[in-house]
C-alpha cells in the first residue's frame, strides 16, 4: 500500500472534510447521511471516491 505523507495527507483531509460537510448538508434521509459519513470516516480515501462516484449527485444523475 502506498503511504501518503505531507501534502498528500493534507489534501485527503481537506477533501474528506468537504465530503462530510456535503453529506451532512444534503437532502438525504438521516440514516443515509450517517452511513455515508461512517464510510468516509472509516475509509478516508476509498470513502471519498465512493462518495464522489455514488453520492447524492450520482444518485440524482441516475434518476
């Protein structure tokens, strides 16, 4: 596994915080928000990528 350090870690942290703010500010039900927030917190890089691909905007685009 590639270890992130320095600026890479800072970028991931900022993007994860942005994802959490977006998740909590979305119009999704509370349980959906909680699940997405847990995914982003427990799996920072993968959770961020999943949120970007499958999150609220992804669900809205598929409708």
